[in-house]
């Protein structure tokens, strides 16, 4: 499986490179960084102490020629440009970028008509199982339990709430017939009034070097259920992304297209 890793110099990019170098089924075929990066021209594995034989470049067209899958954990504008190029060249894609707008997601869905794409704001296997548990709990507990989503990430994260927190809220909303655009509460300040019965609240914390923590709280009368996931490193995200890459590579080989998520990868539909 020939992989191109976008954002190869970032923390997630380096986790992907380490995981790929350790996986006999994966081959680092190309690595991309933004123009002007001091890493351009260096070996993709240099920073993690294992040479890959692949130099980091900036030209998406040259880099993906002959590749099977692009893995992209960058920024929305760059991701969409990369995936458009993949669609033109018949290269499958795994997208873990967060902060995509509704229009961005619609664009991904359109491009998935031409290539197989796995899009998930969190590639963790544990988070994927958590989504299933949240939907089950929300449906079973019903409107008698208030739902709140709490997340914390490192000080450098630029979007809020996290894409994973939003996906957890969506899972609860879908399971209970709610619309997150209407029922989601993302800001509380001053005199807010009583909590609306079907609201789904979000709280965002930022600080330190926290890789990622998410909790969904179901607060009832006399009891509280919390479903919690804590990530202590990015290795779990990288391992999930490689599983997703294998999934879309198989779809590509079979001539299939479509937009998938980690539930499809793990057969949890």
C-alpha cells in the first residue's frame, strides 16, 4: 500500500510516518509540507530517527503520481485542494482534518463520487466505539437525561469545539431525533435562563499539551452516566488512519467509490 502523507512535518504527520515505517503492509511513497517549510528536501523519517528514503516536497501532482492513498491531517483549505487532486488522479484519500465547514463536507461528498474517501475527525478506534456507545445511551436514556459534551486539547489547537466533540454531539442528536444546528448550545455566559430540555451542550477546554480528552455526560435525576475517552499519544490516531488507508485501498482496487467513516472501517454500522 503506497501512502502519501500530507503535513508530514507536524506532530500527527510524524506519528503517521512512525506507524507506517513499522507496518510491513505500508510504504511511504511521498510526503508533503507547505511551501517555505524548513523540512522540505529532508527525509520524511529524519525527525523520528528512522530514514524512509522519501524526501519531503510540496508538489501534490508529482507526489501522488502512482500512489494508492493520501492521508491528510492538515487544514481545511489545503485538504480540499489535495483531495481534489486525488480525485483527478484516481488516488484514494483518508481525511482526519478538523474544522471543515458544512460546505467543505459537501465538497468531500461530491469528490467521493469519484474516489473512495474515509473522513473522520478522529481516527481512534476507541472514539469510534465511543460513538456507538453514545448513540446507544442517548436512545435508551431518552429526554429524561440532559446531554453535555466536554472536551480538552492542547493550547495550540485552533478550532473549537473539536471535530470529535461535534461528532459525539451529532451521534447523540441522531439517536434521539434532534438537530444539532438547532439544539446545540455552544456558548453560555451571563444570565442564560434555565436549560432547555432537549439541548446538547458543549464545553471546551484548552491548555498544556493535552492530546485529546472527550466526555459525554448524561445527567438524570439522582444519577449521572459519563462516557469518557482519553488519548495519551497520537499513536492510536495513526494506527486508526492506517486501518482506514487499507480500507480505501481495497475499495480503490475493487473500483468502488464513496464517502466512509471509521464505523465503516471497523464494520460498526
